């Protein structure tokens, strides 16, 4: 199982890499959406785990492009923004664009593990 974690917060990205690798997954990392799109062009992925608010191509654009060009990739979207921070509920929006699972930050390790397990069952 190959997972790409896209997160602009260095500490959270490294934490997720460590946790997922400890779970036995092959994990790649990107710090923003453009970097993730480049990775998608050269690597076959099973799961994309992405933040929504990032520089250089946000998570909403990344999800839309991933679903358009790589429809078999399963997507977990994460956001630390609440509905009050945005004009729309961003997690609801990305579900409509094709995110399979959404997680509100902060989330627990168990919630991330459950999300990945759900996606593995659906494949």
C-alpha cells in the first residue's frame, strides 16, 4: 500500500510519515499540491492524504485534479479550518469533489488508522 501525505506543516507531515511507516505502509511526502501533482505523474499511489489549505495548489484543486487524472486513488482530506473560518464547509465541498474520507484537525492516530482501513476495504 503506497500512501502520499501532502501537508505544509513540517511537524505534522513528519509525524504522519512516522506513524504510517510504523504501520507498515510505503509512504511518500509532499509539502504542497504542486509537489504532490508531480509525484502523481511519476508514481502509482493507492491513497492520497492531503491538507486543504496549502500554498502552491491547495488541497481542493489537488483533489479535483487527482480524481480527474487518477480516479482509482483513494483520498483522505484533512482540515484544521472550521466552517466559521470559511464561506463554505470545506470538508463537505471536498467530499462532493471525490474525497473518500474527511478528517477534522486535530484528529487521533486511531482516526487516521480507521480511515485508511476503510479505504483498504473498499479497494
